[in-house]
C-alpha cells in the first residue's frame, strides 16, 4: 500500500502554500510576499471594532467577514492587474511589429498609435475568458460575506433580547428566481 501526503514537518511546510498560488481560496488571509500582514491586521481590527462581536462565535464570524472582505479586495486587484497585462500586451505587440517594419526598411507605414489606443480602450473590459472567472469569484465571496454578516446580526439580536429578522434575503438565489417567485400567486 502506498502512503500519501507529507509525513514530516518539512513536507507539510512545503505543501501548505499550494493553494496560495491561486490566492482566492487560500486558508491564510495574507499571501506572503504579496500582501502586507500589518495592513491585514489593521483591516481585521477595524472590521472587528465596527461589528462589535461578543463571545467566541461572534468573534469568529467577525473574523470571517474581515477575511472575506480582504479577499474581495484581492479580486479587484486581480481584475486591475489582468486588465493592465492585456492592455500592456497590446502595446508590446505593436512596438514589436513597428520594430520589424522599421528593420525591413521597405518604406512600409508604421502602425498608427491612435489605433493602438483604440484597441487598448476596447480591452479595458476584459473578454469573457477572464471576466467570467473574476465575476464568479467576486459573486461567491460577496454571497458568503452577506450570509456571514446575517448570521452575526442574528446572533447579536438574540444576545440583545431582540427577535432576529424573519424576512432574511437568501443571497444564494439569482434575481430571476426572486422575480419568478414574486409573480406566482402564493408569492414568498
């Protein structure tokens, strides 16, 4: 029988950051070498102070909300970096083409810079290949954040002797599902 998985502390340390290569689903909130641990600690302290948790469960939920909001920031940074990469890639291809045209010295016209800018502007909104993944991650994190916030608010209401709101929005369903349910005679 073949044994799987790292058995030594050294092996565990070697594989613990495997999920970090993607960055969206890592268990660790801060990606070493890319994000600032102190900045995350300030973010966590601010969110925790704002949510005013009491007790271990509320503190855990507040920490989860802070982590989800941190990851949402990461999605935005990823979108910006991907857009920059695509736009800069266009400029690089044009520069390369102009160098090749100039090297041939055949009197061909160089590529018009205004066309480059128009092509770059067209790519400021990413094509579906990139955009679908980004939107899916962002929507998932946003739903998780809202669900966790609702749970924290319900716990805090119970702790304060209040009734949690019975009408809670299920953020996991699509807007179309809500509209379809609202149009039915029985409604919600």
